[in-house]
């Protein structure tokens, strides 16, 4: 509550200042800002911008610039803050237009800082639109001004961003030259922020060339310094390292790195570029973990915030891959078509720009020839793009068909194992009927003449009990009327009565709603428990068998006995284990066995 109150008071003060400055505009005479007031006035613009309230910074700067006379230096710095606020708020086009105004004022007043800042912002705007060649042109113009004025700090910054632009167009050798120059300048200035920024940019060059280990190792010496950096710089440092971990399938390290990035951007608005970088890295991690539905939801969030510098064609291709991974091939096709359309639009824009330049540089004949060449080039690009789209679609369809066939083969094998398990169960029942019940009946026939009548009745009841037990095991429980829990309670009661002791204990330790379980799943779990208990009694001679029901959103069931005996022999891939695995697969669960001392444990957990 205190934080919210502070923000609201700050917003109120900014609004009050804007109102006062606006009212002062009613006086035809502009107020003169003295040298003693310059720091205070500058902070009126700088403070809201540094806190992420970019619209407030723009409003205050507009009022100050329109209604006050001030030194050229103060006007320059207020204009620079206004420019930065426009770009950070996402209004790149307005920022680009104002950059020309700032550059013109800088040249007129002889203030090189204004020209450098304006050209740097124009370069940033071009980079966000994917026009890296134009970005390099503007950055280079600013770099030349910095060198003329001996401004080492701006030379370092511009060398780094030029290197970044060269990376984007695949010219990594030139990029590394600029980035290493930027790092040397940063070290000469002992500027830790610049050092970390340059180190991250050099690592990004390595990732562009798929030198993943080199990228990680280069950053390691700077990790301790980077830990104390501001959020945006921390994210920049971790980005190439995270990309390398993901490329090397080092999922654990990638998760730790992304967690650090998320912690760094806490408190920043979702529209901030650093937040977009973190979300993009997280989307790649989700794809690596095959969590495609969560990846799609994250893409929806990213799309609602803006592409954060990625080309529209790349964005659509990423969405198409995610849709294909979720088996939504209709949407994957639509996304690939949008990617083709976006790519064609970019190419068409580039061609139109070239035609505009040719109209000045060449005569009519040369211009017509160039137009024809570019038109043919565009048609060729369109044909290639369409071919690529159909090629990708064919690959997606073939992959989907192969996946479907593989899935069908897997399902058939599961059913075969399941049927083999059922046949084994039937064979066991047949053996028990033949060896136990039938033998008992033959023996009874021989004993009828010599046993007293009272003992004859008891013997008949004993045989009838064995027949009734087998019939209960053969007859499927009525899961349509009861949930798994009461049926297991009944099974435990009957088994304990048969053994004349509390051999089996049943407990429910979780919050899972067993009544919500489908009858087919309840049936398979019941049979798994039945088979496991029978195996334990037959092979281990236990004194106690514990059946524990557990789970919250997903069910979990454990069967444990204290008489290992010959149970170690059942932990392999025999028919018994195959039967249990087949039943577990039917209900989308994993089954595992372990022996710890004198305890044998069988665990079934829903996937």
C-alpha cells in the first residue's frame, strides 16, 4: 500500500507541474530558466523517464520547451530525454521524426552530443524494423562525430551498437572488431556497465556462429560483476549465455539463467524491451521441454506486447512451429502463409526504396531497366517464398503422418502386452482351479467315507470359500456404482478375513478425488493392486502389506510389503511386470519398483 501511495503522489506532482507550466503559457512572455535552476528543471524530465513513466516525461518536456527560454545545453538535454522517452514508450516513428529535429538543432547550435544521440536513436529505430544497413549508416555518422569531439564514452557505446548491427546481418568478423574495440575503451574508462555490455555483445557474436561453449566461457569471468548490474544490463549479460545453454540442451542451467533474468526484470512494465527478451528466452525453453501449450500462451502474451524487435516473418514462423508441435496443422499452415506475406511485404518495401533512390541517380532509361530487373527479382522471390512455404507444409504433413503411424504402432504394442497380461491372468486362474480347487474336490471324494459329518461340512465350506475367492477375482468390480476407495476397502477386508489376520492396511493420505476417476482407470488400478498383493503373498510371505492412496491434482498409489523374499525376481521384464506396465500405460501412468532393505515398494503415478 505504501508503494502504491508513493506512485500516485508522484503522478499527482507531475500532473500539477504540467498544469502549472501550461497555465504559465497564458503569459505571452516566456519564463527564463537561470543556470541555478537548470539541474532542478532537468530532473523534472529525467525523473519520470527513469521510473518508466515515459508519457509524463514527454508531457513535461513539451511544456518546458514550448514555454521557457533556456540555454542551448539545457534544451539539448531535455530534447534528448524526450527522445529517449518516446522510443522507450514504443512510439518509434514519433521518436525517429523527433530525432531529425534534435539533429538539426545540434548542428545549428554546434552541440555534437545532440547529433550523436539523434543518430543513435535513428539507428535503434532502423534495427527494430530490421533495416540493419541503415542502422549502421546512422551509427557510423554518430561515431564520426564522437571521434571528432574526442568523446570516448559515446565512441565506446556506438562501437558496440555497430557491432550488434553487424551481427544481425551475419557479418560477425566485422562485428567482433567493433565489439573488441568497445571492450577496450570500456576497460580504459573503468566503466563496469560498459564492460559488461561489451562482453555480452562479444558473446552474442559467438552464439551467432554457433560457438556455444566459447560464448559461455567468455562470459564466466564477468559473472560476479554482472550480478550487481541494473536489470536491463543483467538481462543483456544473461541473454547469450541462456541462448547457449538452450542450444546445448543444458536445460537445468538454462532454467537457472532464465530464473535470474525473471528476477532481474521484476518491477519493470511488461512493455519494457528487457521483459520481452526474457519472455522470448522462456518460450524457447518451453519448446525444449515440449510444453507447447504453455509456449503458445506465452506467445499470445508476447504478441499483445509487441514483437520486441523481431521481424514479423520470424514471429509467424515461430508460431507455426509451435502450432505444428501441438498437431494444429491448420493454424501452422496459416502462420506460414502469414510469414510468407510478411516476407514479401518486407522485400517489396526494400524494392520500392531502391526505386525511389534510382529516380534521382539515373536517367529515365536506366530507371526503367532497373524497375524491370527489380520486378523480376520480386517475382523470383515470391516464387521461391511460395516454394519454401509448400516445402515446409509437405515436411510438416509427412512428419505428422510418421508421428501418427509411430503412435499407432506404440498403441498396438501396448494392447498386445495388455492382452498377453490378461491371458497370463486367465492361465493363473485355470491353474488354481485345476491344481487347488479340483484337487481339493478329488480329495474330498476320497475323504467322504472316513470323515465325520461335521468335518465334511467344514471341508465343503473351505472348498466353497476358495471357489468364491476365485470368482471374486474373475468378476470385475462395479465401478459404475462405486469409486475405487470403497471397492479397495472391501477387497482388503475379504483378503484379511481369508488370512485370519490384519495382513493388509489401506490408507488415503492425499487430497485426490478418487470418485472423479473414470471407471476404466479405477478398474485397471484395482487389478494392479490385486495382482501386486497376490504376488507379494505368493512370493514374499509378508507380515504386513501397506496400500497408500495419495496425490492432489494427479493420483498416486503405493503398495509396500516387508517380506522381500523372491520379490527381487519380479522386478525385471517378466510377464508379470509387462502386465503391470501395460495396465499402467492404459491409464496414462508410470509404474516403478524398488527394494530398500527388507521392504519391496511398487509405485503407480499419473503422468
